[in-house]
């Protein structure tokens, strides 16, 4: 029979191996969280992260909230460029899929001119979106717009991409409670992966 103490120590070490990276990501991101749009300082760009599109090609409810918030920030003069970053890759069966184009069509109707937009069709995850924002625009500072549960991890990715970031969280309310719970719960493994990926990148540098 295995003594209880080694089992407890092993369990504590495993918990720390998970909780430590997650807490690091969340704490780094917390520094850039702003309580409201009014608390956001001017920046080089506003970065809107993708959140899926409907079968008819329109933005999902979550994505519409992000775009509406970004448009309001633009109209308030926070930045003169808006980066629309998401998945623009066709599906495996060849079906067209262009999240940034859908985002563009929506935000054009909300007071943001076309010449203020940068479309990133290779923003396949949060880290890629942050890094490609720097590569495409040369920005040094950004305001990230996403749902509140995702905001801290998104800001962590911005910091690791070399951006001075702030963030505004929009509502994650959903008519589907299980989906709402899933989105929140998956931030734990997603934050862990973000931390580990960053550590590996730095070790390889």
C-alpha cells in the first residue's frame, strides 16, 4: 500500500503544475483590464478577436457584441485603426469561410470607414491574432475587445507579442447556459496552454 503522504505531495505538485501557469496568465492579463470604455487610453489599434459566424455569414451574437464595442471605441477616438482578426480559411470540404469579411460588413454599418480597417485572415487563435497585429500594422499598443471571460488570456497574448495592451470585456450572457459554462471552464486549459507555449518559445529563443 502506498503511504498517504507521498500521494498527497504528488497531488499537490500536480495541482501546482496546473494552477501556477493558469494564475500567471490571468494575473499578467489583469493588469490591462479596464472597467469601462471610458477608462481606456488612446492606442495605436483596436483589436477585435473573432468569435464565429452564423451559417448565413453574419457574425455570431458574441462577435456582434465585440464589433459594436470596437465601433464605439473608434468613434470615441481611442484609435484610428481597427484590426479584425479571425479565421479566413476555407473548410476542409472547400466551403468558403471568411470571419474577417463578415466582421468587416458588420462594422462598416456602425460608423467605421473601410480605410480604417485591417483584416487578418490568419488569426486562428488568440496568440496568432496578437502577433499578427504587430506584424501587419507595426502597432506598439492595442485595445483588445473580447468577452469578459476571455479578456485576461487575450491580454496575456498581447503582452507576450510585445504590445502595450488594454482590454474591454463585453457581455458573455447566453441563452444557452451550458455553452456559457463551457466557455468559462475552457479558459483553464486554454490559459495553461498559453503559458506553456510561451515558456517553450522563450526557451527556444
